[in-house]
């Protein structure tokens, strides 16, 4: 006879019902935090793990969440915090996380179709969302649970977790104007990114409110190569005294160019930066900063998707995180 602990072992150890123990081991919200804690503590102490094959046979589910990874994500500072948040979401659950790369220069729906055809996961997390995202549209047509980091303009509501980029851009403009800056510009994400229009809305509205004609940079975007950013900054930054960066990827090339042409952030101009990594804290450069917590975003994406799977009839969960106040970052501690 096997000594492997079972659900009945946990029932005996906790004194709870079989139904409560089963719900506590999954993402169901129909169990109290105290009961869930008792069950998880007993499972850890006794070495209990659910047999994934048995679970799939019984429920038809793989107990896996798929993260469809855009190839650009791994090169961006916020990738690891987001992935860490997703991992933390499934850590104390029955679910596992599967990372599925979306290869560059292929049909953007290939990975989504592969996921559906192979039935690799119970639900999907998507990032780098487009306003009319074809991946989400396909998943909706198939009735497949999904959640996106970023809102879309699709007619059918779907679950989302997002950051209020319009509010960030407006706050950034206000902070620059308060510093006496009047020749403002913003570097935007690529044209097909859903949050680009939110940044434009916040930036344009705040500039109009301040009586300024802000400039949307067209020559580069957040994903442009460092050499292109450097070349643009050398030519353009002599005409700009307030720059809004909605990500830290272009920051180092911009700072390098400013140093070479003799302009000093904090004196000759100011940079308002939205960041998601520890990079700004390691720089001895005055910056106006706003932190986007991508670990929290990943955690929220994973938890919300598991809640959707536990309660499929519930309305799509839509979370919009407000930006924290803009803070002046002077330099790193020695």
C-alpha cells in the first residue's frame, strides 16, 4: 500500500470536509482564508501533491496557465518582474505556468493556434496587446479563457490588467511644467501598442491645459535600437527641455547623447520617466520618476485568470492601476 497522502489524509489532518479541502487546494473563492491556510499548511507538512494526470482525467483541465511571450519582452527591463509576478501567482496553487514564445517574423496567430490545437493550458495570459488584438479575438471566438496586460478596443469585453498611462503622461507633463519646462516631447511605444493611444491622450490633454504644443517623437519609439535613439537625441534634444519617457529602454542612449552634446539633466532639461526595473536607482542622474509595478501586474494577471477558471460565469475582471506620484530621483546612494 502506498504511503502517499491523499485528499482523505488532509481531511483527517485538518478536520475539514472533503469539499472544503478540495476547494482550498484550487483557486476557488468559496473557501475562507483560514481554511485555505490550514489545508495548504497540512499539505506542505504531509508532502501532499495532486496527481496532474488524475486531475486532467477527472476535470478535463491541465491545471496549466500559458503565458504567450512576445519576443521583444525578454529584451525589456520589465520582463523579469512580470514573469516573477505570474510565477508567484501560481506558486501556492494547483496550477503550473507554461511560457510559450511567439516567434518573430511569423504569423502572430501561430502560437495562439498551437495553444488551442494542443490544448496545452486552461487559460492564457497575453502581453504587448494591440487595440484590435487578433489573438484575443480568436480566443474569444473559441470561448477560451484569457486575460491581457493592456486594454483593447475590441467590441466584446474581456479580462484585463492595465496601468493608467494617460494619467502618468498627464502627471509627467504637470511635473515638467512645474519645473519651468515648456518645450516638451514624448517618446511613445510602437504604433500597434494599445497603451500608445492612452499616453497620447494624457500627454496632449495636459499640454493643451498648460498652453503648450507638445511634440510626439516620430523618429524613434521605445523599441528603437540604441544607435537610433542616440542619433535622434543628438539632433533633437537641443530643442527640447522636457522629455517624457514611458519606459526605461531608451534612457541610457539618451543620457549618453546628452553628455556628449553638453546638456545636463536637472539643469538644462528634465526627463520624466516611467520605469519598472531598478535601473534608475543605479544612475547618478536627476530624474522625475514614476514606478510601474510589473510584479504586481503579473501577480494580478495570474490570480485573475485562476479566478476566471474557478468562476467562469462571472463578469470579466478589469483592473486599472493608478500611477503613483511622480518623484524626483536625484542620485543613487554611494
